[in-house]
C-alpha cells in the first residue's frame, strides 16, 4: 500500500511499505556489489560435439523442422559468402555477414510464427530466410533494382517485407527497440495472440533507446522479446569497453523483466528459450530479455578489417571449435536425419541458386525516376510534383549528364 | 471557445471516431496534461488510450512511432517542444523517413504535438521555436495553428492524415478565446493541410505570420490602417507544405512583403518565404523583403530582455512602413528624375 508509514514488525525488524512492496530496514551498512561473485549462468542443450548435455531440458524438434533449420543455416552461410564476394568484386556497395550467428538467426525464427512482427537490427537476415524470403528477393535488395521492396532506397542488407511481417531495417542503432515496444502495445490493444521480437547487439545496449524501451515495456506490460546478440564486438569496441555489468542479461532484472542467458551457438537452446519466451510474453503479457553469448566471426561489415584489432586465433577458435552450424549438423546426423550426401547436395544447390540470383538481380532494371519522389508522403505535395517536373525537363535537355541506366 | 477547448474537443472527437487513435505522454492522464489539453479524456477513454508515460521523450516517442508502424494512430504530447529535442531522432530518422525507406510498406500515421516557441519568463531552454527545424525535413508535415478554429480543424486533419505531423501549439494562446463558426464546431470539420488563410485582406503590403505572431500581425494591421497603409495578413497555418501559391498571389497584388516569426532569423521560415518569392515572382517586388524574427540569442529570462528578444507589434508596423516608404521614395526619386530631365531639356 502506497503512502503508509513504516510499521514495526517485531520478528523482522522495521519494514517500510514502499511503492513496489515491503522494504526491510537493516542496521548493517552494506553496498550492493557491482560485480557478482558468479556470473549469470548460460543455458545450453548441445555441447561442442553436438551431443545433448546431461539432464538438459529442451523443446523437442521434429525431423522436418530440424532439417529445415539446418538447411537454412547452410543457405545463410552460402548467401553471406556469395554476397561478400560480390561486394569485394565491386558489384554491390556494402555487405555484412552473419557468420557465427547462424543459429541465433534461424533457431529464434523457427520458434516464432509469421504473426510475430520482427524489428531487426541488420544481422538477422536468417529470420527473413526462415519466413520464406527468397534468395532472389535478397539479391534484388542488395542490388537495389526495380524488384527491391525498398525501391533501391537503402544500402544493401536493409531488408524489409510486409508480407513476412519483417520491419524494414533502420541504419540508426537501437531505434528498433522502442519501436518494437510500440508495436507490442498495438498487439496488446488488439488482443492478438502474438508477440514482437526485436534484435540488437551488445553495442546497441549502450544507447538510451535500449534502456527506455526496457523500462517502458515493463511498465506497459507488453508482449515483446528483446533478443541481444552479445557477439563481443561493436565494430572494434570490445564489450569490456562497452559495459562493466555482467553482460546484458542482468540489466533485465533491474527493469523488472524476466531474463535468460543462452549459448548463442546452440540452436536447440535458442529454439527452446525463444519458444518459452514467446509463450510467457503472450500468455502473461510481459516483456522477456534474452542474451545470447556468441561471437561475430566475420568483420563488422565490408567497411571493416577486424584483424586490425583482435587476435586471429580468437576468430579462428570461434569459427572452428564453436561453429554453431557444425554443432547442429552433428546433432541431426546423430539422429539419423542427415548424411554427407545430403550435405554436398544442399551446399551445391544453395550456391547455384545464389549465383543465379545475383546474376538476375544485376541485370534487372533499376528503379524508375518517378520512384525518387514517391512515398515521401502518402500523396505528393505540389512542391514535390514541381521538382519531378523540373528534373524530367532537365534530363530531357541534358541527357548526357544523367546515368543511362535510370528508366525515365 | 478557447484554443485549449478547441484542441481538447478535437482530440475527443477523433478518439471517439477512431478506436486506433490514442494519446500518450507525460502527465496526459491523471494530471489531464501539463496544460490541461487532455482534460476529461482519461475518464472517457481509459488508461489504455490515454497513456501516462515514464519520463523519457526518446522512449515514448520511439514507442509511439512503433505503434504507428503497426497500425495504431498515436498522438504524442510533449510537455513542450523543447523537450522533444531528446526525441528528434525518432521524429526525423524514424517517423519522417520510414515510409520512404520502406518504399511505402510502413506508413507512420502519428501526431507529435505540444506547445512550441516562447511562453513567458521561462528562459532559454523552454522558449524556442522549432518551426524551421521540422519545416526543413521531407516526410514531415508541420502545422502551427493560431485561432481556435485553426486548432480544431488542423488537429483533426493531423490525426486523420496518413503521414507524420508535427503540430506546434503555443502556450500563451491556450487561454485565448476566439469566435468559432457553427461549421467549425461540427465533428466533421477539417482544415486542409498545406493551405494558408488570409486573415485580413489588404492591398499595400503582405505580412506572413504563424501561431501567436498572427495576432501581433493583425494588431499591426490595425495601426497601419490608421496611417493609410492597407496590410494583408496571411496566417500560414501550414509550415510544411508551405502554401507558396497564396503567398505569391498576395505579393503579386501588394508588391511588398514582411515575414514575421518568433524563431531565430538564420535559416528561418521567413528566409524560406523570402527566397521562394524571389525565385518565383521577383519582378513583382517593389521593395526589399523585410524579415521580422526573434533576436539571434538564446532567450533571456528577465522580462525586459525577453521582450527585446521577441518581435513586437511596433517592429511589424515599422517594417511594413519601411517597405511602403521605400517605394514612395523611389517614386519621388523617379519624379524628380523626370523633372530634372525636363528641366535640362527646357534649358537646351
């Protein structure tokens, strides 16, 4: 009860009724430690050899789902490899891979439904892939052609698709986190049986938006999953320069949010945790925070060379000993759901499809001049119509000054 | 009807007409708004649609934008637009650009509203006009009502609009009463976005103003009328889109222009109107454009200094006279020149 004075409880010493509950008084002056004796534990199902760890509880996955999860992880790897090469050849301007975080991408997506809106950062294209976004659709965006759902308006990897309930990637760090809370509020108002998921990195948790979003979500009691990919590096900034807390998971309890730390390279642990988080978020109308411990095996983006600031053997160890794709493969193989013939067939076909997709995307027409002016507003105001008219007249008079590949 | 009642009734009617519309901000519910704009709404629509938020402008603005992405129509109240600085990333980078960047996949039907510009005696961090800031950003619509009719019609239009709207109110106008037509009291009433209003017709000089400065311009017009100068007062209503057609038509008639705003002069609304007139109808101008704006200093607190920093009615009167005087002087010069030529010829 708010506003009551302190009451004397002989058994427990003095207790103060304070907003949020009873607070006990203590004669001992003790500061709460800033660093725990033991770090928060990390939930894991599969060990490095793809074997179930003893007594691990997890949500069973059917053969069909497990094989699709694995196939999508391999397709994601292939897509990254081909786009990365294409960028190096100067065919696209920019790219960022998800290498090392394939399990986070695919397993979290597998635990959700298409009704759950996704507010991504930019290292989660696997969620779109899981939802059926085709390699051709990815390629159209990266090449910014007329088939790109973004009409060529954003840098490569800034995907977005209404059909897949996947909100367009914003280049601003962490703005998607409060947006996810707003969308979750919309779900709550409509009484929908769905939850929002938003992804971000360890660096993003330093932004004010992260803190505001967690606080608001707790107060507004909305169904949202905050998924932090703690991959150790924000471009060149290690987490030791980013925060001094025990990672991100401990921030949740400070905001009154139920939280869990999972092994980000263990697809089964991620699948199980997201599945449970979704269930709680929807049935109890509450936010959940998940921190996945992982590693950004690739460079931050094609504008970065991470060997300049981190040891190569660190990268090597994470990409080999802790590879999430190889670990999951071992598990499905031990179940008899996968064999080496399946493997070579999948990799061959994924690469073939990917190469085809970029060839088609590269040849496709670029967006038309008119698309420069549409969607600024729902209906273009007169000054935009005048600008377009002026541009068209100028292009007609000075065609040599304009790129030939822009359809008028 | 006061401007406060006009805003309150507009919100009430739009919330009643569309269950997707909801109000959020600091103190909008239990406290009924820092300036009582949301009076009675919590009781009528409940805490789900009149949402008291924690204190983080960046937080609730981001959350409002996210709710708009996913089908709701939020009205985000800022206690003052000065505090919206913290949230400008979400207003510009998120709200204004997302429809374009998503190629029309994500529309952002949201209204950001609250008092803007100088109040009285609240110092630099509470007294600043953001019309030029938001007015320079494509993707936003920026409205600034003056009267109760403006407040009702423009706020209703803003809530119904599919694009993000920045709605700049003025604290000192909230308590002011204006007559309101029967038409404007109808719940279907709406004022088109992007259209200015001729508040007073005139033939000698055009004066553009918005928000509280419309009142000052009207007072200046009274004084000018007594001195034989007929001023046409344009209430801009919409900063973006700017109604260039109405401004141009007026200047073609009066051949003289004075712009008035409370904001800083550099890169201001007046600067934009001036260049727009020069670009489009330069040949109609008989005198240089006069720009009346706030002083180029952070707002001082002391009442005497604050008065000096804000445009006053007398400043507008003097500017209007200067433009009129220049043309009569030029006429004089022209006459004496002709006379001189004649005299020279006569001597020959």
